[in-house]
């Protein structure tokens, strides 16, 4: 036997109410904290402009050169704007050359010291004497 019509109506009403309630307070706090953290992942120290967490170092360097050209030393030291640009190579903005070099080094693998061969000359000497 199926459920009575009142039971079905009550179940449908419960489902609608659950959808209206949405997230709990803890879920809302966690989501807003994550959004605030991601929204201001990179902040320029000079002009306080914010960049999203998925901004690449090349975009941050472009900001340094475009927005702060009057500060000539900034072009040589972009980490004055962003700490993330420490070690940034302006000749290789996307890091492709470094990745290729790392990949080649990994392909070659670490060099292991070769094992020394056992002295076969003494064995050969004994065999020739017999």
C-alpha cells in the first residue's frame, strides 16, 4: 500500500523547508572566510590593489611594471610590491625555461657513483698459472 496523501504532502513540505533554510551558520562563516582569503590573496604593498589567488607571477610583474613605472628600482626589485615575486625571472615570466630545465634534470636522474669492479686481474693471473 502507498503512503497517504497527507504523508506525501508533509514530506514535500519538509523538503521545501530544507531548501529554504540553505546553509547553516557554520557553513556560511566558513564560506565567507574562504572568499575573503581568496579575494585578497595578493595585495600590492604600494597601491594596495588586490589580486585573486589564481593570479600568476607574470601578471603580478606586469602590474609592477605598468602601475609603478615612476619607481625605477621597482623594475629591478619587484618583490617590493609583492613578496611572491622573490626569485622571479623577468626573462622567463611563466617559468617555462625553468620547468624544461627541471624536467631535463629529472629525466637524467640523480647520478649515482659507479661501483668499482672487483679486481679481475688477480683471478686471471691465477687461471693462467694453472
